[in-house]
C-alpha cells in the first residue's frame, strides 16, 4: 500500500446522524403530525408506509437541486401519509414536513468524536465525503461549518448511482487527485467497504453501536473495525 494521502468518509451514521434518531422523522415532525395518533398505530403499519415511500424515493436516480429534492420528497410523504390515513395529516402539513426534511439544515447532528478528530485529520490528509444522499446534505455541512475540512463532497443523487458502484469512489479519488492505494475509505456498511476494497482502497468499517462493534471486531479478520474516530487515529 502506498503512503496514505486521502480519506474518503461516508456521512450518515459515520460523521452524523438524525437528531430525532430516525432519518425521515424530521426535527419538527410532531408539530405537524399528531404524536398520539402515531403512537396508536402498530409498527407494521408504520413500516409498510415507510417501505412504500422508500420504494419510490430509491428509484429516483438524479436529484441535483434542493427544489427537485423537495418535489420528490413531497411525493414520498404523500405516499407515506396516504398509507396511514388514520393520521389525517393535511396537505399543508405534509408540505411542512417535507420542507423540514429538505430545508432544515440542523436535521443531522455531527458526532462529538467527529468534531474533535476531523480537524486533526484535515491537517494531514485530503478528506472527501462519499455519501448516498441528496443535495441538502451540502447545506447541512455548510451550516455546521464542516465544509472547510473536505476537499470533495460526492453525493449519490448527483452521480445517479449509489455505493458500492465504482463511480462513487472513483469520483472522489479524481477530485482529490490520488490513486486508490493512497486512500482509505470509512463506512458503516460492509458491502460498501468491500466495493472500495475491490478498487484497491483500504477500507475501515465503523460500527457506532457497541454490540455491533464487538461482534464485527471478533468476526471480521480482513478489515479493520472501529467504534469512533478516536480509534481511527490509532490505526492510520
């Protein structure tokens, strides 16, 4: 392996996570949706609604503006709330939930270890975000003043593919002007890590859940497993 010059990093559940704990339950969701009515639903109903809405959004390849993101997620939430009609959410409040998803740039919280370690990594390596996400992620990073640390932000909706498609990794490598053997890739998905390894990029699996971390640490012998970014500093 060549000298490490760059680190490619996934975003969701790696650098940050949703403030509500759920990706599509927005920060102000329960200002527009009656929480008591939601609590009366069974989990199967909720899962079915999210699955149907997810089937729609997963088929949308190219989304390159926040306006397009809003339009597609308005459809997403219309599918969701149409599946759980018991919630009786008005058209106006479906629009409000959608706006909260797309335009609320405080929807994700950067982990404490990320805020502590990323500035140190930035001093020694070129950094890139490589994320399966939508255009608003850019403003999430800007709002948190994190863009100054990343020389490239590669978002799947701009590329028309998601990881582990080669294009996601090679786009980042090209923007950073590094070769595969000069880079490290960090993701919470083993499948995505293997996609990077196939291209000759050393990969590290991050498991923020302690139980998953211990399980994978014991089970995986051909890939490094970390629980947080402080551990990353110990192995690179």
